[in-house]
C-alpha cells in the first residue's frame, strides 16, 4: 500500500485541481464568481499557468511576467497577490482590509514552495501589509514554519518591512458603521429608526457607501486570495493572503492556512 504524506497529498491534489480548473474554464465556462478560479490563458494545456480567486484576477499578469522570464513559481504568485495587498480600494487583504472588532486590520498568509517542499506562514499580523511576502521570508530566513502576532510583526520590521497603519478612511468608516449597528455602547443599531441617520452621517449621505456598509455588516465577508502557479518544468507553488473575517475577535485566524 502506498502511503502519502500530507505534503505529497497537497501537491498531488493541487496538480489535479489545476488541471481540472484549467480544463473547465478554458473550455468556456461561465464568468468566475468570488469563490471560483480564473485562468487567463489562451489555450488548454499551456504552461506556464497561474490561477487565483476572482478578486486577484486583475493582478495575474504581474505573476505571469515572472513565470515567462524564468522566475520561480513562488515569486510569481507572491508578485500577483502583492498587487492586491497594496491596493487601498480592496478591503479583502492587506492595506485597507476590513478590521477586527477593535478596528485593527489583522492579516494572515501562507505559502508553499513545490520545488523545495518548504512552507512558511504568518498569522494575526498587524501593521504589515505584505504578509504573503512575509510568509515567504519566514520560509526562506528561519527554521520555523509559522510566526504569529507581534512576534511576526517584529520579525517583519527586522527584515525591512514597513510598519504602517493599515486602516484606510473607507475601512475606518465601515468599522464605525458596524459598531453603530452591533455594539451595546454604540447603538442605536441596524434595527433602530435612528440607524439610517447614524450611518448617513458617517458616510456624508453617500448612498453607494451606505449600501456597501449595510451589506458587510449584515454578512461579514471573509476576503481571501489563493493563488497558484505551474511553470514549464511542472514546478508548483501556492500562496494565500487574507484579512480574515470582518469584525472578528482579535486573534481569530484563518483556519485554511
């Protein structure tokens, strides 16, 4: 009987998923939704190939450029998700991510490098926006697999990552609207007649922002970007980066890491 290690199982499953996703999507499947994978490739079976959830699709050209220049598959997926982590208008990961219940953006990320069978991860990280690259740095420069919390932040600063406020004005206002809807001390709450006046004041009457805040308050998102790549030598690497569940209790980690 052949026994597979968890790592072998992961990479075997990943290869199968890549093939299945490519076959389905390149055959003209429907436009991907938030939790579906998209493959920007002209023909079935083409390599290199890079895939991600739909919220990272616009950044895949950055990763593909790394692959086409002969770069490492992990460098390619990190390059792609970093574009989104840097974007203040994307509140699913990195800078501008929706915060925890205390108004602090708290990030998780992990990576796996197929050619060397190595992995790295960080969790519960504050004030460091590029946590996918930080997970890669943990893999490359330590003999650990995961760093968490303030230890991960201090390690990041020591390695030259910028320590910065990750809360944008948009995510701060959305957090204030959530507090007004849910906190015992900050009510009236979303079911109160005063709710519309309260949230309208927060967003200066902007109907689009009000509608968005109401949506994420009623259904807290769990924005995440998984990204995987295969090069012409069939080497596979993957990363995941996320700001996790909006309004979470501080310290709650993304369990898919």
